[in-house]
C-alpha cells in the first residue's frame, strides 16, 4: 500500500490532507458506498493521490470507476422500486395526502424564507485547503455553494452546476497568492473564504 510504503499512518494522513480518516479508509478499500457525493469524492481522491505521489493517470481511473458504480447503484435502486407492492389509492388517501403536502409546503416555504433572510449562504471548499505550497502554474478550486447564491473568485463570477458545485482554475504567480472566494445570496448575505497558495520554485522547506 502506497501510504504504508511512505511510512504514514491514517491519522497523520488525515492531519496533512484535511480529509476525514473514514474517507481515506474508504478510498484505500475501494468502498465507494462510504464516500460522499461525486464532486467531493473525486476531489478527495485527487488530493490523496497527490499526497501519496501516485501516478497522475490514477485520478481519471478513479473518476471512471466511481461513475460506473454510481450508475450501477442507480439501476439497482430503480429495480427495487419497481418491485415494491402497489398501493390502492382512494379519494380519501388523495385528499389527505394533498392536505399534508400543502401544509408542509407552506411551512417549508416560510422556514426557507426566514432562514435565507437571516443566514449567509453555505460555502464548502473541497480543494485546495486553506494554505498550500505548490510548484504548479495553475491550481484548480473545487467547491459547493447554496443553489440560490452567486460565487466569485478574486472578483470574477463563476458558473455553477445545477447542484451548486463549481470548479475553476486559477493562475498562480511566484510567491504567495491570496485567493478570495465569495458566496452571496439575493439578500446580499455573504460568506467569504480566503486561501493562501504559495507557488514555490522547488524549495521543499518553504512554508507560508
């Protein structure tokens, strides 16, 4: 195993990569069912592979295998649903269900509006971690934000996927690069994350 050859324990790997130990175990054991959503899983694997100095080609291999697993799980889920016994729907059931849905929708809408007004948007940065030392010219920023929010990196607006995920490459200059990521909702509530990326010319003892 690459981690053991490097002489690093799981707890040490967790500390250095900022990835929870249970996800590192899942990656090492190919236990896709224990991994989070696809965008997070791919980001964690890429970071862990870089930490272990694995060959670059292993990252797209993982993405392909994880994607195939997700498709297989979706087919199994659909198949199980088709096997479920049918329920006899009566007018009374329809009326009760409609009333329940209506009340739930009203309560949910009120709660969502209050929560949106009083809270800034959630912003989760998958990669990179807060401070890193790299030797590349471009770094990829991967994260997720609330769907009703806008995201900008160093004052440049970034497009979001349907689920609020985003990915953007940022060019680096020699020395410390300060990267500011801002999520803002329609009520001008903001969440700000600041990253410091040091582009090194090869001095392994360099620190931010």
